[in-house]
C-alpha cells in the first residue's frame, strides 16, 4: 500500500523514505528520448531565430517581435534541459550531462558549473529558514521585516515589487549577475573557469553574428527572445516556492524530504505550457527525487495521483501568489504586506501589546 498523501496531513518520515524509493524507479534516462527532446527543442529555436532575423531584415520588426514569443518558449525549454543535466537526469553518463549542460549554458547565458553548484545548494536547503540566501529568492519572516530599518524595508519592498521581480530582475540576473561567480569564490577556480569560459563563448557568438547581420539587428532579434525567456523562468521559479501553502522551518524542525514535497508547488499548467516548461511545474516530485528526467514526471503523477493533491496551484491561482512576500511563522503561510498592515491596524485599534510592523508607503 502506498503512503497516505492527504493535502492536510503531512506524510510521516518513514512513509517519506518509502516515497523516495518508489520515485527512484523513474530515475533512469532513456538516451534516445533525451536526444530527441534535445533535437525538437534546439532545432526549432534555430529556425525561429532565423525567421525573426529575416522578418527584421525585410523591415517587418513587428513580425520579428511576434516570432520572439514562441522562440523564447523553446529557449526556456532548452534551459530546462540544462537543468536536468545539472541533476544528472538527462543522460546516464555524468560527462554527457555536463558537456551538454555547458553548451546550453552559453545559449542561456548561464555558466553551467556555477549554476549547478548554486542549484544543488538550493535543493539541499529549500524551506530552511536558517540556510537562506543561495540559489533562492530572498524571503523574510514577518518578524525579520519588522526589525529592519526604514531603508531596509524600502529595499525589500522594491526587491519584491512585480516590476523588479519579473522585469528588471530577470534582465539583471541573466545579462549581468551571471557574468561573475560572486559568492562562489571559496570554491576555488572552478566557478571562475565556468563563468569566464561561458562569457568567452558568448562573446564569440555575439561578435560572429554581429559581423554577419550587424549588432543592431542581433540585439533587436535576440534580446526580446532572451528577456521573455528569462522572465518566464523567474516566474516559474517564483511560483514553485512562493505560494501560500508552502513550508519553511528552522533547522531544528526542518527535514529535507518534508521540505521538498511541501515546500514546492505542483504548478498545474495547460498542456502546451507544460510542454514548453518541460514539466517543471511538477516541482514537488522533482524536489523529492531530482534524478527523474522531466519527460517521466507526468508518468509519476499518472501512476500516483495522490501526489497531484499536494501543493497544487493552477495558472489562475498563481497570479494571486504575486503579493505574497513574508513568511508568517505563527500561521505557517506566506502573507502579503497588505495583510500584515491590516493585522497591525486591527491590533492597534484593539489596544493589543504586540508591536506593529512598521509601514513603508506604497
């Protein structure tokens, strides 16, 4: 009999270990399928990129921008293949995963070895309030926010503003931040080699294409594709962990498997979006067993439908996750600045002793 997975009851630790053994059965890549997945992602991207440039070259810039939308979907999907390579889930051999991941990293502007290191830390610490800060989004508790200076609260609110989180943030992350391995200096030369080799390869591609089609044409064709894909990627990562019913704990209560399953959402997307996002919305299963290739994740939910009731967020519901910015340790859920402010006003009106969280003007 399979472990009980009701939405309101956490799975006992013994059952959680059973789940990891069950899911391990799905973790063997199919090389033919992996190669086919790579081909049906990379080749359409090349064709669409060429079509966008051709449309621009004949004076139809609007058509180039329209083509950028599906092209960005294929670039996003290519990043998801890089993501599986980083987990050793796309091919059986580590070298095959690593070299395919490094090549894709040039196209996604993501130094593969640096990213893999940070992402592994994200998996190892997700949902742990005492180990935040590497490979995740900054998330403060209500108390931590209340203890910030006025300027600290302004900075956090700006960081959490949708225009920054899903606009400026993705552009900064992929175009600037990932060019230098800041924060990984203690890991020796490898992060520097990864970042500088990726930067050099990017420079060669940019210079070559700019030589043939012109720098203006290259930027006007490629930047919309890159920025749309980057924004979609950040949005996905946000919804995967920043939903109301997620879970965070201090180290003394935190357990890896509980945090993996309950701290990650099941982002239930329409079929076309599931394909372009390479099933990454089934994130709770991925965190519970990261060695499962993305094309096997739907089979996991078909075989074990009880997992589809945990952390489920629909496309419509996901838009309501945007205001959530603070972890309420008492209520054990993410809350918005507005909710905290309203709660403080009620407490003040009732004359309660609890100090209100200082406000920052919108």
